C-alpha cells in the first residue's frame, strides 16, 4: 500500500486518537508532517497522547479536542470548537469505538450504536461545511463484523444493550458505519468530499477494554497489533485519490464487497433516523 510521503499543510482530525489504532494512525500522520487534532473523551489521556506523539515525531502540530461520542451535546461542542479555530480540515477519521460495552448513551441510545455510529454522524454533520470547503476525505473505521448483522431494528437502538458482550449490537453499529459512508458518498457526490469505510483487521486494541477480564485474553489473543491495524486507515487517509472510490469499503488496502445487507434503501433509512435523532437533541 503506497501512501504519500509528505503531509505538510494537511490537517487531520481523528476521534479516539489517544489509544489503539487511533494513536498509531495519528503518530504516523504526524511523523509525515500532518497537523493533528486528537478528539478524545479524557482530557488527561488526550493531552498525554499529544505529548507522546510530539516526543516521538518532533512535531508541535498536535492538539487535543474534548469529545464524548456518547453525549451529543459534547459532540456539537467539539465541532463548534474546531470550527472556531478557522482551520481547514482535509481528513476526518471517525476512528473511535467501543465493543463489549452494555449500556445507554446520555441521550438514551444503545451505547455501542450511539458511540460507534450516531456520535460520528453528528460530528461529521457538524463539520460538513468545513469538510466541503476543504474538499475533504471522511474515513470511517468499520469492521468485518458488519457481515454478521442481519439488518437494523431501529426500535432496539433506543434501548439498553442486550447481554454482557453486546456483540450483536457491535455488528449492527459497524453495519451502520458502512451504510453511513455509502450514503455520505451518494449525498455529497460532486461536492469534492469523498467517503470511505474500512476494516482494520481484528485488532487487540482498547476497544475491548470493557469485556470482562476473564474473557478478554481469549477474545484478543490472536488479534493484530495496533500498528498493523492502522495500515488501512492510513491508506484511506493518504493514498492518491485516483486509487480509491468514494463510498467503497476497504480491507487490507484493497476494495472489498460489503455485506449484501448494506443496501441503498437501508442506508437512506439510517440517515433519516440519524438526522432526526441528532437534530432533536
């Protein structure tokens, strides 16, 4: 996978960049001259990640932005804080995610759906004018877990996660990432904004931190490192645009056919629900 070698003058905003794939992605981009905004829930961890990246790469172009994807008010505030800086935004990487995490968001949505999809939908929409002005890329970190989803029960998305591991909810949330990327590409066709979804591989990252401790080693023991997991994110974020197709799904640096469940009709339904839910709160 060939990526451009010089990113000076390019601005990137990455969610969940204080750990795991996000941190590995941000470190690589900063090392190639990119200007980085790390959007993270924990101010302490976000600041520590920015300092770690700066120390590793010698850059002073890394900043922290507070973002709690489980709280739509926080999402709006993050978007407004970035817009107030007057910066361009060349690449938005919707990377943050949770798995094995039961609960509900502050706004009453199933937690995994709320963090993995709805918060990112609201952030992208909040930054849309800036993204359009910059003719930006939107990179959505999905998963091949989306193949396990049989569809979307929209009523269930407003209830607490079922069970302890929440794997069915995780699969649905990743299907939502793929559908959102496809529908965003359709709606912004001709605007200069492009959208890609990707499978990073099965990665031993902090996304599994809330899986019960006795089970966690069994879940993660054969997974990729975070550096390996970041490769396709970096490819979608920096490869020459001619090598990529807006709305497509990528795995290991190559386009792959998404689940047959990821239809245009379902994508339109998801968009309509997401728009209504984020605007009503």
